[in-house]
C-alpha cells in the first residue's frame, strides 16, 4: 500500500465486492431452531448507528425484503412495537451504546431478537442470553465500520431469506454483486484518478 494509506484503504476497496458473499456465508450458520422462534414476523427494526444502519437501509431501498424495514439510530426502542417485530441489534464493534440499549430493551420485552457484530459486548450479551448472533467476518478486523457495509447487506439478506422474509432471488442478487462490482472496479479507479488533479489544493465539500 501507499505509505500514506496506513490502513490500506485501497486494499479494502479492491476487496469490498467479496464482502457480500462473505456476509451471506456468515449468516448461513444461524441455527434453524433460532429462526423458528421468530414466528410470523411482520416488521423488521434495525437498531444501529453509522455504517451499521446503512446495510439495513440498502436492503430496504433495494426491495429485498417482503416486510417493512425501519431504522432506529437511538437509545432504547421506539414505542410501542408490535410483538411480531424482529429487532436486529447491529454494531460493527459490538460496543456501540445505542444498539446495546436497543438490545436490552428488546430482550426485556421479549421481542424476537438477533445480534450482528464483529465481537465485543453485543456478542457477549447474545451468548449470555441465548440470542441468535451473526459474527461479521471483517477482513481486516481493523477496517472502518463504514467500509464493512457489504458484510452487513449479505448478512441481512441471508437472515431474511432463511426466515422467509426476503423477496424472490434476493440471495441471488447479492451473489451476483461480486462479479458486477469487480468488473466496474477499473473504470471507477480511472474516474477517481482523473478527479485527483481537480482536488489538489482544494477542500472538497
């Protein structure tokens, strides 16, 4: 990597198309008995901040779910929530206060619940409470959460598909993203390099 690119952002971008399949694979390990406990879900609430809610918004806006998906980026839960709401507590680090607060509120009220994180406190609480959990296979683990959105999209779509809440061919659409984005990578890089000269001695807004 370039000496100024101390976190190898270039490498992360180049490998980002692979995240979608890795996310699909990670959520495939959810036990069937955990999915059965969710019953007839009619609504999904993704509780997360920053890059963690972005995956939920992308899945929603792409029409990949057959039930409404809402985003909650604050403490606790919006009230009242019907009992057929699946709460997805999502935090890349697993230590973000707001989704941890939402997790506790959902667990206390007995709502269907699942956790998504690369580890941290959220993973520990899921293990303690017997709540389904999907570990984000972040590579490298030190990447910025906003750079891990592909993992989140893959995990959410696989989770919804296995619970019968995904649209037709949702998983197939995500599986095809790797090749599509890889084919677009060189052209995107060329556009980026062409833009660099106009950014010299300037502050982009």
